[in-house]
């Protein structure tokens, strides 16, 4: 079984990706390789941040790696919070604070359409690859559900009446932005 490093310390993301990729690859997180550094994300795009993280692992540990960056992009806020999604309410804030700020900023807006976008950067066998997944939907006015993480309790994907946080992991993974990007990654890796 081939080993790949997923450049994350987020156990929710790691679990999602392991479920999607199945048992074809052994997926290790940063803690599994002894990396406890908070890898910088200083690029101004999701693509740039994802590649920056993957390159850090390759340069410092010599392992094939993939990394992701995800942003929630709200139409009425000109794409915000975007690349600042995890730190929307400030550097030391959490998901609750981020959701409160987003709901406050959308309070007077009639357009509540939004999309989650994930970009995965893969460094594999000396080559760089990018995979993108997008899911469109909208932001509701109050939290619903207890599953998932991040903005999941306030995001309803198009064609559904439930938030990501009200779905099972399998339901969410089958339609989510990360699920779609990882499916493209998996399809690519299946040919390797």
C-alpha cells in the first residue's frame, strides 16, 4: 500500500479524506510524521496556500504529499470570507465566532447564495497537480445540526433542505466540495 501525507492537523478533514480514498492508500496526517509546525499560509489564493503547504512537507520530510485549502465564498460579500474562512473572526477565533461574524455581515443582505470551494495541491512522483471541488448553496440565519465542522451548521447545499451539519458523513462526503476535490484526486491516483 502506498503512503501519502495529507498536510493537515485537522482530524475532521483527515477522517473525511480517509473515508473517501478508502484503503488504496495509507493516508498520514502531519502528526503521524512528527510535524507539529503550523505551516504558513501566506498566498492570496486557495491554490497558492494548498501548494505552499504541500511543498513544505516535501521539502522538510521528503514525502509525497497533498494539501488542501478551502474557502466559503458569499456572493453578497464579494467572495468573503474566502481564503480567510478559518480566521474570519480573527487569528485566535473558532468556528462559532466565524459563523457569528458571517451571519452579522449577511444580516441586511437579501442574496445569501454562497459556495464552498476546495483546492487540493498534490506533489506526487516529482509532479505538481491541482484538483478543485465546488458546491453551491446558501447561508441560513441560524445553526442547524451537530455533525461536521466549520460553517457546516449554516450552509445548505443546492437541492437540499438540510445543512451539512444535519447530514451523515457519507451524505456530506458524496456532495461536498472536499468530497468532489478528493474524488478527482482519487481518480488521478487510481491511474498511478
